[in-house]
């Protein structure tokens, strides 16, 4: 039961998915918001839609942001005819929230024990 | 999305008392439920093991960062690294900070934990899913026990 055995099974380590880092950007948050309605959209559609008031991003910039989101597993590209469309996957974000709730709850318990400890 | 946890708690105890509970390794172990091998020293690794019944096989490890008397105590660790088979050592740890402030009735303790964006989500989910049930249940039991005892 050593960590080695596990890494042998995964011959090539899965790419890490820094979901938070991917979301720490206004444009990407806007893209996620746009896609979270559930409807897959093409790069052109996303480029033409007003993501940020005032700033107009190039197709190239949007593509770059979509790739970051894709690497984090937040969006997937699906092929529709000759076109790539991007689709929202709620799983990674839901997972993070669960994890943070979990750690947060552990702190609540620990701090309430601390409270009893110092107030007694 | 927020990538940090912040907790504020009012303690009816003077700042020096709370400081001791946080930074004396035996006292810390009492309420945190961990048996530590030795005192906290900034820049050094603190090792020990969890003392929950049934979880004694789990190691506790943190690197003490700052100890500014009666003001700030911080360490980095792998939060609730509860999977004994996993190797957490290559992952970027999170930073835990305890800040103390004197209040009229005692001490305000502000706890923050930050740096969750650096933890790979696959590990996060694995560790969480495998252990969530038992661990959370255990915590509830302890809280009940403490509530009855006090």
C-alpha cells in the first residue's frame, strides 16, 4: 500500500486541474457564466457575444481562455459538424465547493473544541 | 469563487491563554486531537499523529511559519490529508493563520486557510470522497463528547 504502487498504475500522471486558478480571471468567469446555461457554443459565438462591457476580445484570446478552462475540466469541446463547440461541465466546480465545505466544517469543529478548552 | 476559508470566533479567555492553547504543542494537541512529537519552532517541521479513535494511523505534519507572540501563529500543511496511501509531499500546501486580537470580553480569533487553488482537484476529490463519511462522523462524535464534558 505505498504511493509508488499508485503512480505505477497511472503510467502518465493525469494533468493537474487547477480549477481555482482557471476561474481566477474575469474573462474566464464570464465565459463560464455564459456556458453554464447549458448550451454548447462555438468560439465565434463566444467571441461575438459581449463578455465584458467595453472590452472586445479577439478570437485568439477567447480560444486561449477556453483552453485554460478545458485543461481544468470546466469546459469540454464537442464537435458539431465541422465546428468545435464548448460545453460547460459543472463537476469540477461542484467538487471544489464540496471540498471547501468539508475543510471548513472541520475547522468549525476544531475551533469549538478550542473554545471549550480555553474557556473552561 | 473564494479559494480561502475564514473563521472568526470570540473566546472568553485572555489573549495570553489563547496564545498558549495555540502554540504550546501539548495544548494544541489537546483540542486539535493530535499527538505532536515536540514543540513548534518557526521554520521547522512539526510531526505527530492523529489521536481520534480509529484514526491513529494517520500522520500529522505541518511546517511552522510564524510565531509572533500573542498576535500571529501560522503553519503550512496539507489540509486533512486523510488518505494514508496518498503521497501528499509533492503538493503545494495550504497556509493556516491564527490571528489574535484583544477584545472587551477576551480574544477575537481569526483563522484563515488559503492556497486551495494549488491543490490538484483530482487529489482533492479522491481524498474527500474516500474519507468524508467516516471522518465527518468521527468529528460529530467528538463534538458531542466535548459538549457533554463541559
